[in-house]
C-alpha cells in the first residue's frame, strides 16, 4: 500500500512508521523536518511542507500523487481543530481511499458513568478540556462528511500512549519529561492528584502500532471508530512507584516525597496546567474494552508492559545528556504548589 502520514515522527507515530515499512508498505511523511521525539525512518519518503498551509500542502501532495499514484491511506496525526480538518476534507477528497483521524480517548464522557469505555456506547463529552472537545467536534465533522459525500474516514482514539522518549507520570512536563525523574532522584516533592488510586491504562507505542497498522487499507474500518489501548491497568501510585524503582528510588522513599493534593485544589492553583490534564483526564478511571479492535485486527494484543518498558526509556535518556533537559518553569510551579499546600496543612494541624 501507499501510505501517507501527516506528521509521523511524534511519540506515538515513531513506532508506527517503521512497522508499516517493515510490512512492505510505501510510506511518505509530511512534516517540517524537526521533531524532539524521533527521526523519520531511512526508508520513508519525506515531503518537507507545513501541514497547516493547505495551498502549499496540496501542491506538494498533487505532485507526489502524479508521480507515484494516490494514497491507499492517509493518517492525520496533527489535526486538533475543525478549521484544520475542514481544510483536510478539501485536500484529501480525491487523494486517498482512507483518511485516518487521530482523535483522543480523552474525548469520552468525563467523568465516566461506566467503568469500561466502549466505542459507540460511551458518549463523547468532556466539560473540562477544550482539547478533547475539539477532537470530538472533529469526529462529528468527519461523520457528517461521510454521510454527505462518502468521505472514507476512520477514527482512532489513543489513550495514554508512551514510548522510549517519554516518562508517564501524573503531573509532568511534556517537552522535558526528565524533569520529574530528576525531582524523584533528588528527593524533591512530587505531586499526586487525589489519593493516587484511580485506575489508568498505559499503552506502549509499539502495541499501538500493531493496532493501527491493521486498520490501514482495511475496508471494514471505513466509517468506524476504534480506541487503541492496552490491558496494562495500574493505579497512579503504582505507576509512580515503577518509575521511581527504575531509577533506584524505593517505594518507601517516594512515599516520603509525595504530596497528595485534591485535584480541585490543584486547579485553583493553576487552571491551565491542571484542569484539562487532571479533571479532564487523569483523575478519572481510564479503562477500555478493546474487543472491537481485536475483532478486526486479530494480531493486536498487549505485548509490552510498563514495568518492563520503563527501563528502555530510562536507558534512552541516560544515553544522551541533552535528552535530560529540565523544565525550570514546571519546577517553579510544583515547588510553589507543594510549599503553599503543605504550609496550609501544617498550620491547620499545628
């Protein structure tokens, strides 16, 4: 198949790109040539273009299609708004046989009324995170386009997917994930929202890659939605203990560093930093029924467990000092929050 990725060198897609190439597919990536997470595979064809500039993108893609033929599947990794999606509906109307939109499992009902999220049964409703509402609005636009013009869409919802360049934690820095590991190593306070007992699913990006690769070019996936998640379910306390253990810090030592703060209190400290990622996501249970995906992609299963994969991440960061960058702004915020909260609690019980 001829496959086009809009993006393709991000945290999740960095595992998908080499997998589709290993399966013999012809992969083209459209990006701006720089990513902090991964490099384009050597075997991929790269088109340097701004995916948010529809005129130049269309010109570049038309030239590629004229030279090599239409795309069997396009995966849009970096669309976050209906304005961008509207441009894609025009751009790809006659350039692909399948348009795969990467949405988000955070678009599901929040907080959940049922323990297991299921496609079609769990509504899309997140009042706490604009990012999630925008993804849901994009999904609705795709469904309308499918009904009106037959636009061949497939919707994919990742949940919390990690790779070697990431360290999943309850509260972290996306661009500088080593920051929270550094705090653990130095014995500094670490924030846990609530009591840390909410259940959370972590999915290795290599397992996600198997799921989405099985949907590409699959006619049964047209007009359908799938979350691609694992069955690796843990509490946030367990996740933190696993990360700490991977860098030689005991669960007992981590417990002494951890400050448990109610989520609504964290939001009052900094709404932008905490409301969406916590009230709109991590403070709730995140568990998923993957039977719909498994029925269409029999090879999909949880092959990688976070307890093992975290060591690969730590090795990746330790191999290059430049990867262990620190987010000074995040550190300052976390220090301010923990100092204020512990002082308030101490004064109450003095």
